[in-house]
């Protein structure tokens, strides 16, 4: 594989780069070559449901859930050997809601900075001290351990597993809230979310090993892309819940959107600094509103791209009527320095584009950093077709790395004849009337300057009476 070339593939049960096929049923976990950390169980502590509620502040609830890591590889995984904290994995907790065919991240935690790996059964566990996770072994951090989350997401390089310890930032707030998996009451209350489906997601980022650790690490074997797993749950109240099924292993939660709502999911391999590769996912779902308009829904998941995302753009016909434009992102908390706030959007140059500041302009901008999902949506009076969306990066890569990638999605169909505003195949008086009605708005824009004006009239008159 050429690491400088980002390429696309349908989402499968395990990342395409992996050199081994792993069974989600648990029967074939033990055939991996190299050391490997996976999220083996979500919200499960030794066979019991493990989601704990800690408190509420200003309409926001604090939770934590247990995670169990596993090593299906044939080599030990370094965990705490160096003693300085820089080789211990970090653990992220996320929660998503699927409601009215929308997949949104409604909560996230700070990271648990692990400190010791025990030797629980998974495969034929070969026990070791807590400095390593043994071959075939599992290690559980129950909810009360993960609730003590001290690591900020913004200080971890998820592509390489590098970070500096102690961390620059520390979580603030009361014990019941700081660093916890925080969810707004309005997002979890059953009465306010009828039909809502909830998904818990755990993600481990393995630290880069010591040079003296002869077994190497999962980055040496391209095994860093299978560290995410999810589990369905439902809320009995805004402060308590119960499981719906077991853990779906080595698969990001965005796959649940495809399974429940029929969304399409595409893997996006991102070129990273130092010839590394990261992984994102772009999901999309188009719904016919039944009134001559269509709803376009997009979700972008950053699994482990350190370059992160700052721009998402979808082509739209200049004559299309674009309405109900919206953006959604999870909220950062506990004094994490990432700034909350919507991305700006504009409709111009034949596209609708959402964006935030680049890293060089704002190091704490609300970029699409790892282990998070951002949503983009709008309605249009034009039906769907295959189009090339643009996904732009927040951080610079190497000098020859692209600033953005194209991703094939469904978007409003672009007419082969931009002057045919009513779509009847000919330029007639009706097209002129549509243009006049759209004066000083983007709805009748032909020349791509973002508004309907005299220049568009002149272009239309030049081809008046012709067919497309």
C-alpha cells in the first residue's frame, strides 16, 4: 500500500488494512500476528451491565461505563513497562443516538489513562505482570475506574499513539461531572426521544512502545485500526439504562446507522505526517420528504486521524433551493480547551460548505478531532445523484500531502444544463420567470458568483430557445 495515497472502500467488519480476519462472534480472536489491542467488551464488567450514573449539573448528566481490552495477538502488548505513563493506553467513551434516521454523537468523556493490565481470560491467556497485556489476555476497567478520566483528547496523537505525560490540561468541576461521559437530559430522556436508539462506543489508543520493547507494537503491524467497538442500549430514564445485545467488536458505532437506518458508510484513509495513515468514515442518507424536496444527511467520523477535519463540502446546483441547513457536534467539557460552536457554512461556487479555522489560525478551533462524529444536513428541491464531496484537513501533513480528499456520496443532482432552471430540457420563458423570482438570491445563479443578477439573465438569453 502506498501510504501517501488515501483511498476509499466500503465499511466492513474490520479495517481493510488489517492483515487478519477476526470473527465478531468471538471464535477466531486468537489468530492475529503481532501485538494488538482491541475493545473486547463495552459496558460489561465480568458479565454484568456496567453503566454508572454519577450526578447532574445544569441539565447535564455524568456517566461512565466499563471497557475491557483484549490482545488477540501472538505477542505481548506493552502497557506500563516504562513507568513514566507515556506507554499506557488511553480509553475514550462515547455515546450516540439514532433518532428519525439521524445518527448524532450526544456525549463524550475525557480519557482514562490506564496504569496496569491484568490477565483475564479471552483466548488462551498467557499471564504476565501488569506491565504488559499478555497473549490472548483481557483486562477490564470497570465504570468507576473509567470515571476517573484525566487525559484530554486534544493532547493525544491517535495516529501514532504518542503523547506527553503528565498532561498539560487537567479536568475541572465536581467529582460527579469532571471528565465523565456527559449527556444532556434532553438527549437521553425517553419521553423526549421516542423511538431513539442509543449506542455506547469504547476506543483504546495504544501508546507507542519503548524502543527496548522487542515485540514492537500494533503500529508496526498495521493493527491500530481495529480498536473501536460498540454496544446498543436504551434509557429507562435520563439517568439509568440497560443493554440491548452484546458488544459489536472491532467496528465503529457509525456502522449502527447503516444497520438501523440503511445509511451508506465509506472508509476514508487519510494521509498523515511522516507517511502514516489515519482512518475516517463518511456516512450519508437521503430521504424523500414527499413534497418535492429531499433531505440530505451526512455524518463524518474521525477514528484516528491526527490531521482532523475542518471542512466538509457537498456540490449543489446553483439553481437549487437549499433550506434547513444544520450542523451538529458533541460538546467538550471539564475545561477541555477545544472550543464549542457550530461550523460556519456558505452556499457559493456550486457547493454548500461548512468549515472552521485551520490549526495555524486557531489551535483550539472546534475541529473534527479523533473519536468524534460531526453532522451536516440540508434539504433541497433536487433529487439525489452520485457526487464528489470534499473533506478538508485541519492540520498540515507532509509537504506533498493533499489539503483535502474527495469522497463519493449522494447529493443533489447537478443538471447538465445549468440554464435550464425548471429542468424541462429547454431554455424557455419559464426559466426567465424563475430567474426573476430568484433575483438577488442564489436560487437562480448560473455564473457561480453566489447570487442572481443581470449577468445570469444575459447568459440565459444567449441560449434562449435551445435544448439541453
